[in-house]
């Protein structure tokens, strides 16, 4: 899939495409994906994760051959570091819901803070022609240095093709679904001081 062939291939650059409001299924028992009534504003920290996600390389994994080996596509890359792309996409989704989204550098006393650590972001092949975009991340919500809640989110979206373009589309769809999951989760968290 990511191997170089005898033909000269053009290098391709991918991003998540335009941010659109998705109709991903909300978490069971969660409110619809609109601004949580209990959170008018939220500080969203830059996402953190493995150092492999701090560059533009597109990773894939052949789970059917060697699940322990992360490989990179020879002629495809992300337009930006995946951690930055994930941060911006989730911020955009939260803002689209009507929430005021702030950065760590904004003056924001008493505003809840969201930290996200990405555990996995990969185009995974379960077979030679079957693959999916997999994302796993852990979100923690704080208010005045007090942990309010923490949740792990995983989304897997089948890729439309077993190549870099298919992986990029599947990872973009998984990212949008996770962003909707985070929004639905935030609607369930009690941010009041106890």
C-alpha cells in the first residue's frame, strides 16, 4: 500500500477538507450535538500525543502482517502535523455548536479547560484490501485545576480505498465523529463548583 512502485509518483498532501457539521451518532444517553448549556466558553489546549504525530508523515499499519510495525506512505503526507490538525478540527466543531472556544493564551479565569491526549491516529489495514481510519484519544475536562471528568473516545471509519487517499478520507471522517462525541460528552458533564 505505501511501497514505492516502478512508476514515478507525485507527492500528495492531504488535510481534513472543509469543516462541516456532521450528523455522527451521539454517545448513548447524550444530548444532541449543540453547544452544551452548562459550558458557554471553553479553553481548548493543543492536543498532545506520540512524537510520531508531530510531523507531516502519514502512517499506516498492516495489522494482518505485523501490527507492531508503523509504516509511512512514500508519496503522501499531511498538510500539517496531525496533532495540530486534530486540535483545529475539534475547536472548529465546538465553535460551530455555538460555544466560545478560547486558547491557553487567552485570559480565561473560571472557564473550563479541555485537555486531549491522542493515543492512536493511523490508517489500519485488517486485510490486503480492507482498511479503516482509527483514532483513539483521551479527553479530560478541568475547572479551576479540578478534574471534572475524563473519557476515552475511539472511532473507526472504513476507508473507501486501500491507499493514502482512502486513509486520509477515513481519518477525516473519524476525526469529525470524535469531535461530535466530545461535544455530546461535554453536554453531560456538570461544571458547577462543589
